[in-house]
C-alpha cells in the first residue's frame, strides 16, 4: 500500500468518525421524509409535461387526418369533373400529408408509451416513498419511546425508598399517637358523665307523663274504680290516622268551618 493511500485512509478514518459522531439519526430521518415529499411535485410536473406533449401530438394527428380526408374528397371531386390535372396536384399533397400523418402517429405512440411509463414510475415511487416514510416514523417513535424509558430509568435509579422510611414511619407513629389520645379523651369524657342520674331523670319523666295520661283518662270516665281503662271504652277509642297527626292545622281549620 502506497503512502498516499495510507494517508487518505487516515484522513477518512479521522474525519469520518467525527462526522458520524455529529450526525443525529432523528434529524436525518426527518430531512429524508421532507425530501421524499418534495420530490412528488417535481415528478407530477414532469408527468404533466409528458401528457401535454401527448395531447398536442394527438391534436396534430387529428388535424392531419382531417387534411387527408379533405384532400381525398377533392381528388374524388376533380376526377368526377374530368380534371385529372387538379387531381394530380391534390394527389401529391395527399402523399405528403399521409407521410406527415404517419410520423405524427409514430411520435404519438412514443408519447403515450412514455406517459404510461411515467405513471408506472410514479406509482412505484409513491409506494416506495410511503414505505420509507412509515419506516422512518416507526423508527422515530421508537427513538422517542426509548428516550422516555431512559428518563424513567434514570429517575428510578435515583429514587431511594430507604431514604423515606424514617420520615414515613415517624409520621405514621405521630398519627397513631394522636388517634390514641383522642380516643382516650373520648373515653374519659364518657366516664365523667353520670349515666345513672340521666337514667333516673328519664324514668321520672316517663312516670310523670304516665300520671298525666291517667289523669286525662279519669276525667274522661275511661277508668274504673281501680284506675284501669274499661274494655268498652277501649273499643270506642278511635286512633287518629297518621295524616291527621302530621297535619293538625288542616283538621282544626275544617272543624272551625263546620262550627261556623
């Protein structure tokens, strides 16, 4: 190996590594997607040019066919009029026009084949373009997902559960102590209340209420000598409905109306 070859290899290895290190695959893929999309308008313009040429040739063929038809009709008319001299002139022009028509038709065939080929090339290009763009998008999504996973991994690596144990246990113990204190205060408060005195007062109120009811029964003649309500009176007692108990104002209103 010559010295020059070895030097070029050294330069390539030196700068090639630096360029590779500077390249960002994500940015390069995004640029490739933009370039592929930018090629579509240019390809459409080329196809439009080919189609325009084909349309022009088709129009020229149509005109040439019309001229051939006109010249043929004139030759027939001249022959019918016994004007062979005029028919000969038209015949020479007819031959030239037929040659021109053949050349134009041949060019039109080439233009049609070129147009069909251009459409096939575009179809293949679009299919390959979509494939490459999809591959690039998939790679970019995977790259973003990998970056996100790397960030999560870095966070998880820096997270230390043991560092929170002391504070966590301390706060739990404080809450438990407060709960126990509050429960103890509630028990002391309940113990300080004289529950027996309260019960005695409730029983006394119930006895007073019973005496009042018995007094009403005595006044109404609903009790015998022993102070117990007779069975007949008990049968005649009508128990008011719940609606009447719930709405005493309406009942009183009706009674006042009747009395009036």
